[in-house]
C-alpha cells in the first residue's frame, strides 16, 4: 500500500513537472509574450546605418507575429539608444539582461561596440546574433555566445583591389579611422595587395572625427604619385575625402571606400562627386542576381513600410532575425544553452543568404563590390553577380 502511494506521488510530481514545462513554453512571461532586446545607435555617428537595422527588426516583428510569433508567443522588442557610444551600450545590455529580463538579444551596430558588448553576453551566457560587426578578431577570443552573419572587414576592399589589378594600378594608398573596423579593413588591404602585387606607398590611420579636414593627408598621398586610394571609412570621412579630392583636382584612377558609399545618402548628397566611387556591400536588393528565398517579398514589404528600398544594413538585420527565429524553432524553447547550440550547429538559408558558422561562430557570407553609376549602386564584382561593368579609370574631374 505504501509503495503504491509512493508511486502515485512520483507519477503526480512527474505529471506536474511536465505541465509546468509545457506552461513555460506556452506562456513564457505570464502574458504569452517573448521579449527581444538590444542597444542600437538611434542617435550619434552610427545612427543612419543602425537606423536601417532597426527598421528591419521592426518589420520582422510584424511579419513573425503574423505567423503566430515565436513558439506561439507574441514577439515584443526593447531596443535602446546607445548613442553610438561603447560604454553606454555596455550599460544598456547589462540593464536589458539583469533588470528587464529580456529573453533574447541581438547585437549593436559597429565592430568596436559589439566587441565590448560581447563580454556582457558571455558573462551572462546570453547567445547573441550579430548583423553589423564585421571584424573577425571579435571571434578570435574564445567566445561561445556570439554569432556572425556577415562578411569580414578584411574582405571589404578585396573586390576593389582585384579591379585595381585588372586596371594596371601599381601604387596605392590605404587610409582609415583609427578604430577596430577600419584597422581590420586595412589588414585585409595589406593582405590582398601583397597577393596581387600592388605596392602600398602610404598607409595611415587618422583620429575619430565627424567631418575632418583631409587636405594635408591627401596632399601627402598626391606627392607620392598614388594612383588609387583605399579608404576604410564611414560616411562622414568618405564624403569629406572625395569632396576634397575634387577641390584639389586630384585625378585618381580609383577611389574605393567601405561603409560610406553603401548608404543611400552618399550618392544623394554628393551628386556627381560620388560618381565612379567604389564601395562594398553585404547584400543588395537584386533578387534576379542573388536568388535568395523570400528576397522579393522582403524588398516589397520594406519599400512599402519605409518608402525606400532596403540597403545591405537593412537586409543584414532582417536576415539575422530570420536566423534567430530558426534557432528558437530548432531549440524548441527559450533556453539560452539550447538556442546557443542551435546557432552553433544549424544550416539555414535566409533572404540575406546562407547561415552556417564555423567553430568560432563566424559565418561564410560573401559580399560584393559596387560602383556608383548614374546615382545608383551597381554591383561590378564578382563577375558572376555583376549588374554592369566597372567604369574605370575614373574620368578627370574637369570632364564631368
């Protein structure tokens, strides 16, 4: 009789545990919602590209909730403004994880901020998907909870360097801000220039600035008879440099930048001065070339919602949220370790491309090189994805 009672108690407790577990999945926060959070630059120097990231996150939330949410939970988000500042971002992630008790997180904008925030996600063992951190060194520190979706900074100038080689360029200069992403981009330029036999006659970093005067630097470059400049730059410095080149009437065969030209305002604000500039893109709204599933639907939805087609910053964020969605589905719960394991092992195709990371958490996404032609970003490298041929060398300023 006593044994039967004990068995009944065990069965009852087992059943109760199963019910509690199922309730946790069905009603995770007590109101059938799941909270996703992060800090992202809504003001400050990174606000434009980061704003496009946030646009896509909001669009994904609308889309996923139409499909029934995550594991039956309505998705809510809490994205706080880190003001493009590393220390602010660290504090905000601490707050989101410890005070706000977010269930899932995604990364901030920029390599420098992401590298700092990764220490927080590691400490609390919160898996973090990223969409705006390209410096591979972030994944060289033995971290287990951060996952990459985009191509690496070291490859941002790869296509432009191959085009320079084809053009017969011999003497190049590499410049950039003295911060993590531009430094890693410079490392890539040095690697590929050596591989292609291009001589770097000047390599120089400059301090962080919103809109600096680059006249002295560009005059130094001109004195060394440089034929092509590889500028590892954001919007403000890239825009200032190309304007100064025109004012100096310095005619290069090629000017290649990294982040700046990929923002729609670059061509819009600079007009004819932006023509023929080369830039790097992680993705473009060209489904006829890329062919990723769901691209056209995403492009149409983003354009309808925001009145402009998405650029790669927007596309990268939406693709990362699709990866997050797939990870939760594979995990079957909101358990951090199960989601971390899903990020580490799954192989999925998104509208941004394939996601399959290596043991460090690095994806193998491949970006492209574009040239601004007639005010539009047109992919010119690699050849199999090119929309048009590159127009090089750049025409003289007097001929424009």
